[in-house]
């Protein structure tokens, strides 16, 4: 990483490996199960386009994003959406312009009659859609009380040749919590929704309920398609690591400045940290503007062969590391987080220090940090 202050190294071979691990987990329940790789939020901060390509190479049948705009951006980058390998988007406002997405072959989720009406108004030919039911998460999707009408209206539109209902979807609330009884309750509601859709004459090819933790821990949630996000990037959705998953992002920086300071030296805003003995401080030129959590009290980095504590508050563009008497020089590599194989912290470690989840740690890494891709797919 010569001549740059920081970078996020994305291992696309790790992405490919993780997709295969998750697909194997799904197929232990249903040998014909397919996988949707979720690449929303710029691939959870990893880069949506390279991750999407790697995931497809590894066997992902579908790609999932939140918004139609994210789907169109993938297509503009050369990633096609076809009936066999669709791009699916599920979060949109009924009055937004969805014509570019529909024209490009994006499959949209329908959560209400207003969403269905918007698709019928915007589509110039028959389009494929996924009906979404809220089975208990309380976010997107039609309520069970409204779902019967939605299926009836969708079936009428399908008979008229205006839509094809290819998917039925919902989302689990507590799949990351072992033995949480809400999961079997949601599975039961999803089964009832599937029966209602069938009674209306709909035969969706893909029923998808399981996210990454659902895929790994709840076999009854597998159905035809699993919709995996965080696991694709090698981060466990549980409080413990998942054997076989490999973190795909390593965040690195270089020391910008070192200085020898006496005992009692205050460090960073508020001077909440003071050195207890003469020590070497190293300045790392990344901060919360780059996505490093300001509130990650007790976080560590790997520098000069050891994990070292962050000294004082993380600032907008920089933070300080207390290195004791060890030899540290400007330009030395700082591993902020990675796989953990070299002793460095992981995204999960940072999540623990910030009382958050690994999803947020990687997703928030900002555009000032360049991404560098490695692995077999990196040259494509």
C-alpha cells in the first residue's frame, strides 16, 4: 500500500468461498435450493459490482438490492437481470419512477396494492414481481390481513398478462437468536401465505424467507431460495464466529506521524486519555469521516506485531495509538480489522467495542477509503 494513507482490501475469493458455504448449508435441507446474494448498500461497503460478479461465479442464482436505483446501477455496470438470473429490489416508494428498473428487467417486490398499481401503471409489457408479506418483522410487506386481497389482485393481473408472480418473500426478525419462538411462528405465517397464493392461482417459483442466520440455523426456513447478505462477506450474524466463513474486507492504514511523549500527556479531544508513562504515540490518518466509529471505546488495532489500544477519542480524520516503548515509524502498516489470522482485530471485535453489529462496521467504511480487489475475480 505504498504512497496511500489507507485502503480496504476486498478478497473476492473469500466472497466466492462464502457463497459456496452458504449454498451448501441451504442444500442440506433442500438439494435444489438456490441462493440470492444481497449486494445492497454498495455490497455492504465492499463494492456491489465486483461482489455481484464474484457471487454469480460462485453459484448465486439471484442478486438482491434494496432500491431500484441500486439495481439499475448494477445493470449499467454490465450485470444483466434475466428471468433465470434476476436482480431483485424490494424497497421503493409507489410514486417513484420505476420505469428504468422495469425496462432493464429488474424484478420488484410488491408490498401493497399501491405498489402493485404503480407497477401496472409503469410497465409497458409483462414484468416479473415478488409478493412480499410481513410475517412478523413489522417492516415491509403486506399484513396477513391485506395479503389475501393482494394475491387476488396480482392473480388477476397475471391472468391479464401484465405481471408474472415469480416470487413470494418475507424476512425473519430473530433468526440470529437461537431458539427464538418468533421464527417458527413466522415460518407458519409464511406457509399460510404460500397457501393463499396457491389458492388464488399463483405458482411462484421462488419462495424466500431465510436470511444468513436463517440459512445457517433454521432449516425450516430454507424453501426454494435463501437470501444471504452478511454471510457473503464472511461476517457472522451470531455472537460467535461461523466456521467456514472468511471475512472479505481488510481495512489497512499507514502511520502518518510518531512522537515520544512524557507521562501525563493528554490525547485527543477532551483529553480523556492520558499516558501513564513515557511512551510513543502513533497517528493513524483515518477517522469517523471514513467510517471508523467515534464511540468505539476500547477498540484496538494491529501495529508493529501487536494489538494496541486507541488512545483517546477518534476524530473526524484521525486517531492515535499508544505504542509504549516499541519501535514504530511513519509509513508502518496498521491493520484496523481483517480476518484475524495475523492477530489483528476483526469487524466483530470492532462491533463489540462499539456495541453494534459487524454489518455496520463494514457498511459504514466511506468513499475516502479506496477499495483494492484481490483474488481470482479481481481482474474482471
